[in-house]
C-alpha cells in the first residue's frame, strides 16, 4: 500500500469512532487498539478462523473484486469481514456473529498489528467492503469443504 492509501485507510476507519482524533491517539499510544462502533459505516461478520481463512482464500479469485477489509483475532481464533451496514441482515450458521448498530469492535490501526488483532486485508480508505452475496456464497462453499474434510481429519 502507498502512503496515501494508508492515510485514507486510517481516516476512513477512524471516522467510525466517536472522536477520530482520540481513536488515532489510541492507535499510536498504549496497546494500539481502538473500539469502533459498528452499524454506521460498516457491520462486521465474525466467523471461526478455520472457516474465515478458507473463505478469504476463496474470495481471492481473478474473476472477483479484491476482498474488503478483513481482520483476524489470533487469540479468539476469529476472522472478521467488514460488510455494508444492514440492520435487517440475519447471518445464520454455527459460530457466526454479526456486529451491527449498537455493537463495538476492537480494531488495530490499518498499518500494524496490535496484541492479537491484525489486518489480513486493511481498509484502503475507498469505503470498499465485502459484498454480502459474494461473501455468503464463499462461506457456504468453505463450510461445505470443511464438512467433507472433517471426517477425514477425525474432527
């Protein structure tokens, strides 16, 4: 990413904070994590890491747009996909958690990891997010693959 993209990504992400200036200070000082409110600029769909990593791999296709911002929490073993805000969305599935309006999400700055949080795909500042339909199809495909592999691995 270029410096301009980093700057735009920082500004875009910090805009979700009640006070963007305090948010940026939190990223530069202390543990480097800020709590941002979901539901205004984006929602977050959090999935178990084995499902999320396989899903992200499926989204990296030349025929598809570059995937949207994606965050991993290595301590919680979760992957978070940033989606357009949709108060009516209902994501159903084992281990799926949707953070929308009224939810707060811990995020590191786009330019580095903080504690167990790291960007797999940082925001680029354009506002690009995962397309819900594309993400749902990739999640279904990944879930099907994992269901086939589970008996083979003894899980």
